[in-house]
């Protein structure tokens, strides 16, 4: 089986990155951190680009692509730290009016948590008793409900894993760039063996997760998706922590973007399928 991206898939991935770089650059990211409100114009731009309708059949006004292509665009969203209930809105395209075009924001109760409740036009699940809680991630406002965690759609798990993959890749890039640019004792910090090892480990974890996520997108197997989520969560969380270490004291400052990747990775690791759920899913296949 050939898992290499086709020319069309590479073009799709590049186009999504170009769109996000133009509409959600670092200034926009920082503005979102200071004022966590959903940018409706950006949401509609995502809809116009086919982000939410990507897997809808063309006869229903969609793009007519599959889960592997959805993974690619969600990877780019994770790389950019794009905020909002992306997975829930994408999965609601075709069933909730306006979701496919980005005219409607859809969120969903995930276990006992629901993200972006105040901004949502439609809520899937019972959030009648939801109360606001302080979120670790300033870009993901959360509410807690009285519900309990239940099984969720495997597509949601995989798309969340794809976002984690994108974040892990971005953390690796940030670490490598800093290691090249930052100098100590007259040479780049990347020349030191300890820093080299950190960057190399980040790259290995990211590429292992990439192989698992891409393969699971092709097979759609729930056990492979659970494994991909575990690997992507680890790559995102440990990658962001290692990136912070490469940055040194600078990485702990609010001005650096490293902490945003770490906080988002922590929050996303508990969404859709927790590590415990993923491990139990894998164990059930043994």
C-alpha cells in the first residue's frame, strides 16, 4: 500500500497553509489569545475554502474528498493553532444547516466538557446544565456538564490526532529555528549535543505519529485510529515541552508561542478520546 501523498493532496495541504498564513498569522493568533472570540469572517472563509464540506458529496455541494484529505487540512489547522470547534463543525456538515459553509458554528458535548459553548449556533448533546470553567488553553474556552464520557465517532478522534500532529510539527520547527538562531559562547545552541538530541527526538516522535495518522486515515480502522491518537498526543505534548526546553528561559515567557502549543496539546489530549480510552480500545483488540 502506497501512503505517499498525491500531487493533488500536496496541493490541498499547501493551499490550506497559505490560507491560514494569510488569515491567521502570528498577529491574529496573539489577538485571539488576548480576546478569545471566534472570528466569524475567518470561519466563513474556511467554509468557502471547503474546510467543513470537504467530505460531503459533490451532489450535496461538498468537495467530495475523503478522510485522508480531511486529515491533511486538520493537520494544517493544528499547526496554526487555529481556534474554534473545528472537528464538531466539520462532522456536522450536511446535517446542521450552515455548518458546511461556515455560516454556523457547531459544538458538541464531549463527555463532560463542551468547547466554545457561548460562541456556538448549534450544540449537539445536552449542555443545559453546563457551567463555565477556567481552561488551561486561552484559545479554548470550556464548559463542564454533568454528563459522563462516552464513546465518540472515530472520525473525531482521528481529526483531533491530525491537529496534534500539526502542532507537534510546528513545535519541532520552532525548536530547530531557535537552535539555529540563538547563540551562546559564540556558537548556535543547536551545536550542543543535548539540544541536538532534543530536536532529533521531537522529529522522530512527529514522523512516527505522522505515519500512524496517515495510515489510520486510509484504513479507517478504529484500533489504528486509537493508536494514532496516542502517538499524536505524545508527539504534541512532549514536543512542546522539549521545544520549551530548547528555548530556555525565553520559552517560559508569555511572549513566546511555545506555551500555547503545550497548553493546546494538553487540552486536546483529553478531547474526543482520552489516553485511557485509547489504551482500552487497543487492549480490547489483543
